[in-house]
């Protein structure tokens, strides 16, 4: 009874091994079939590529020979270290480009935010209006006017600089304040005005007016 049980176990083990061997053989046959199918698929492609290469080489004609191919291969093998160095430099450049991209992204975002702020605060609107002023100047002034402006730009700048001196600006401000605070008295008599001539400030103002009249008299005649 015991021997029969052992024999049955051995038989079952043998059958299991046979099943594994059969599965292995089936797997081998499947791979062989796949390789055969791949070979059948690749042979037409290889033939087509070979024919294409022949056609391309036929177009080159006698300009390219086998010696040239061997020379090129030897040159590539001899300069392998240069190719590797070039590849290393290319990798370094790509790494640098990635690093620059990483650094430039916050700057780009900051620039976009700053442009948005300028737009909201009206800088671009002001620039557009300023450009409109420039267009009006271009349309209103002729080439001769611009040339005359260029010839006298130094004199104009000097005049503007003199007009913006602190004492000149203070004098202009005082004149405006005087006209605003003390309007002209239409009923003032000649005696009253003569009496005002005794005021040192009035005499000083008259002196300045006389100097201004003299300067106007010395100025050249303005052409009509």
C-alpha cells in the first residue's frame, strides 16, 4: 500500500516535469515563430533600404568611393575623443540652458507683474497720449521748422535754463501773487501814483521794468 502511494507520487512528479518541458518547448517554438515572422517582415524592408542606398550612391556617382568611406571611418575612430568632448560640451550647454531657463523664469514673471502694474497705473496710456503729441508735432511742423529748431536748440535750452533759475521763478511767482491779491485800482489819481513813487519797492520795480524795456529795445527786429 505504501509502495503504491510512493509510485503514484513519483508518477505525478514526472508528469509535472513533462508538462513544464512541454510548456518550455512550446515557448521556444513560439519565439522561433516570432523570429521567423520578424525575419519575413524585415527582409522586404532591408531590401528596400538596400535598393534605396544603391540609388542614392548611384546619384553620387564617382564623387564618393569606398576609399572615401574607409577614410571617413578611420577619421571618426581617430577623433573619437574629440567627438566625446563635443558631446560633453553639448551636454554642458544643455545644462546651462536649463539653468538659465530656471533663473529667467522668476525674472520673466517679475517683468510681467511690473508691466501689469504700469498698465494699471496709466503709464502706457500716458505713453500713447505722448505719442499722439509727437504725431501732432510732426504734422504741424515742416522740415524747415525742425531745421530752425535744431539750429537754435542750444539758445532755447539756455533760455529755459535761465528762466528756471530760482530767483527768476521767485520773481514770476511774486508777480502772479501781486496781480491776484492787489487788482488794479481804476480810480487811482495821478497824485496817488506819484505818492507811490516814493516807495523803494516801487522804484525798484520801475528800475527792473526800465531794464526790461532797454533789453527789448536792443533785441533784433522779429521778421514778420
